[in-house]
C-alpha cells in the first residue's frame, strides 16, 4: 500500500497486520483518483473518510493538500495508526474520530465536498449509506460521494447516482449532489 500522488507520493504505508481491514488496492485507488482529479479541486475541499481503516484514503487526500479531512472508524487500533501517520507526516488537516460511521452520519452537523465510504463488504446497511448521506444533507452542492463495495452489488437506484466503476471484485459507485 502506497500514496499515489501529492507531496507524499511513493510513501509506503505499513499498518499493523492485525487491523480488521480490507484496504483499497493501489490499482483501484489510482484509477479512482485519476477520475476524481477532473471533478474536484483538492486544495479547496473538505472531505470525510468513513470506515477509514488504515487511513489509506485519508492519507492520500492529505498528500493532495485537501484542506480538512475527517477520518471515522470504530476500531481504536485503526484510529491509532492513522493518528500516528498524522503525527509522523505533520498532517494538521486530518481529524481522526473513533466512532461508528453510520451513527456519525446521523449525528453530523458538518457538510463536505467529498465523502469516501469503504464499509465492510458484508455490512447489511451498506446499500443505505447513499440514502443516509443525502437524507442528512451532508454534501455541499456539487459534492461527491464515492462508495466502495463488492462488484456483485448494484447501487444505482438513487437519483443522485452517476456511475459505477469496476476493478475486479471491488467497485466504486459515485453519487453527486446537484
């Protein structure tokens, strides 16, 4: 696992092997960020990384100079690892919160320009994530939600759905706030 772009480009991430995670692959992450670079001005956005795990996406966003990133994960060891990387690389724009991601959606009073969610693939509420994001109005106008999920799931029922990109067993469904 490595940082694909930005100031930390090429940095290898070596999280503890005992974290309960399934990190986004470098290939899929690179493809996603190649798509997003034409849709978002990284230095001007506020981002949310739900189910942040190793912080792979949080650290990628920080490397690309996103001005504010909130990383949410319910596992203390995941949060501790992200926090250690935040300190190691002096990433003051990163805010790590140990909290249930679905409960966070319901209680959040902040709006974001970009939300990335990479829940466990067997999470029963996975299809509800886009609904919750739009129900609680968590995206600013023009904001994007990217939900990583198994390619076998179709999440195109939302009126906010734009497209699905498949990378083997993993897919990214992209949703936009008009």
